[in-house]
């Protein structure tokens, strides 16, 4: 039996999950990736299949999980994460945030493993507190179009904390703010890939409302670093990980037009129901507890991401999606 640490990452073929697989492989772990491939893509992890340190389970975590051998850590990142996905598969979204986390926590008890769950800034809903601190309870519409995702994540946090307090399980909760980088799906309906995709196709960029709503974009390597530090910390309460450099959607669209060198214009469509007007993390806890803050500025991160999207095939580039962000 190897003495190397062994980690299970659910949602391993997704955008964030695949980058986490890379990081843990680089840190010398044995990695088990698990994904049902509803929204994930094997091309994100195909470079890992040749490695002895990596194994893959094609499995739905909403069903009973069996993994032989020891497991030291479980990272639960299985979930549709974009509006276009969770509007299309709302029941699966709710199940992975309830049955899925229950199965992961049960496996952790059996294996005596530490669990880190991927929560989200969406637990804050359309916030009345700005920037958002971990102590803010949120302003969420449980029966609105975003409710299936928001409430799945809120339930996931509650279940995780219950296992921590009642069973003494080692748990960590990361609240992830808008993250971007290579391996994002161009057609997942989120603002950054939608803007870049429209620019590359020569289309006007679609924003909702007057573009005054704000987002804060964190490059993926910064996010992964924060998650890694949180997993190895001794802190069990939720921690915001994101970039507090806030920008309006209109300003962001203008940045994309400048980056891509296109002459498209920004056009406005009606604002979707329950669309958050502001999004900016308070990262005081991450700075104090983890010694973490983002390092990659938006100009640098967008250049890398744009180069990735430019490398896609014409077939991938021409896949479009409805926007809802």
C-alpha cells in the first residue's frame, strides 16, 4: 500500500475539477476523479489518463459511492455550475447538492477522510450587503429560476456543517466567486465565455439590463491555490475565495472588445429574474487565515483565456447558448 495521500475529486472532468486534479497530481497525491459527464468533458482530463497517479470513475455521485482503498481527502465539486445548465437540468442540480453531498459525507465517515465542498457566492443571492462577508445570510428566492442551484448549495453547506458538529467529521467549505480560465465551456451561458465567443464569431456582445450590475473575476490558478490552502487549514467555517477587483458588466464587455480587437458593440437585453446586481467578495478571512489573495490580474488572465478560446475548433466556437447571468 502506497504511503502517498489519496484524494477523491467529484466533478473531475469539469472546469474547476480538472484544474484541481492537475494541482493535486503536481503536489504528489494519488487522484481519483469521478464524474457522470453530464456537463463535464473527458478532454479536460485526458492528459491524466496515462499517469499511474490518476484513476477515473464514470459515476453519478447522487447514487451510492464505493471506492476501494484508503481516501485521505474528498473534494465535492460535482454540480452544474452555470445558469444554462441548472435551468436545463434542475432536478439533477438539486440531487447532486443533496443526495450527492450526503453520499460524499457518508464515504468520508467510512474512510475517516476530510471533506471540502464547493459552495458558491450564489448563496448570497441578490445581496443587500456589499461586499459580501461570510457572516451574511443572503437574499435568495427559493422558488425563482436560480433557486435550484442556490438552495442546493445552501443545503449542501448545512449538511456539511451538521456532519462536522454531530459526527465530528473534518470538513471545509469554500464559497467560490466568479472564476475564469482555460477549459471553461464556451457555450455554458456565463458572461465571460459568452462575450469572448460572440467577439470571436463577429457578433455584437449581449449584456442584460444597462450593464451596471457588477462581477468580480478570479483567475482559476488563484482559486485553486485558495482551495488547496483551505483544505489543509484547520478552519471549518465557510471562506470566500474570489477576486475583490469589481467591474461592471458594461466595462467588462468593453475590455473584451479591446482585447479581441473587434469592432462589435454592446447591445442590451432585459435583465433576467433574480439576477444579482452586485458581486464582490470580502476576502478578509482568506487573507488572515490562509495567507491567500489573488495574484493574477484580469488583463493577464483574460489574455491566457482568450488564447485558449482562439485555439478551439470552428465547431466548438460556433456552439451557442442562451445567456442567463
